[in-house]
């Protein structure tokens, strides 16, 4: 059995917490289906947390403002360029926090890399932040 990569272990822990926060805050249902029922797509029962700002942008990868539960059909349609689904997701995320969305779009367009995403200290801070956010949601 090989050695575990400590960075990957921390990233996986942070991703798990990120999903938990998004599910607890938003529920486990497809937000596209609920808020945009007129979009013609065969929704599924498999719910995933989607990254509004692409997963490749590591600044927002673990930002809970960037996560929204949708069904696997919507997630796949978005990945294959379905503009209706993408626009719906953008609108829902923007409505939740307009200022964050404006800044996130701007930073995403710059293509600036997050050089800290693979640093243990940064991941530890994110894990703590996510754990605190999860605990606050559980208290409410």
C-alpha cells in the first residue's frame, strides 16, 4: 500500500465539507427543476453540488457561495454547453449574493491561478472555515 498524499487528503476533506455545507444550506434537490420548471430536461434523482464558477478556478472551488445542488442531468447538460441550464444556475447564484457573484465573474475572467490550493496551511484554514460554516448552519 502506497503512502497517502497529505495535500490530496486535505483537499478531499475540504471538498466533503464544502458539499455538506451546500446541501445543508440549500437542500438536496435540483434547484434548476424547482426554480426553472419550464426548461425542458429529464431531471434525475441523483443530486450533485455544482460549481457555478468552473471547478478549474481553484479560488472558488471550495467557496460555498459557488456551490448549488442540481440533478446529474442538469450538471451534465451544463457541461455539454446547455446555455439555459448555465444561465439558470448563474441567476440563482447571483441572486443569493450579487456582490460575490460580480467579483467572482471578474476574477474568473482574469484567469488568475490560486497558488495556495496545494498548500497544507491554506487547506487547513479552508477546512476550519468550512467546519465553522457547517457548525453555524447546524445551530440555526
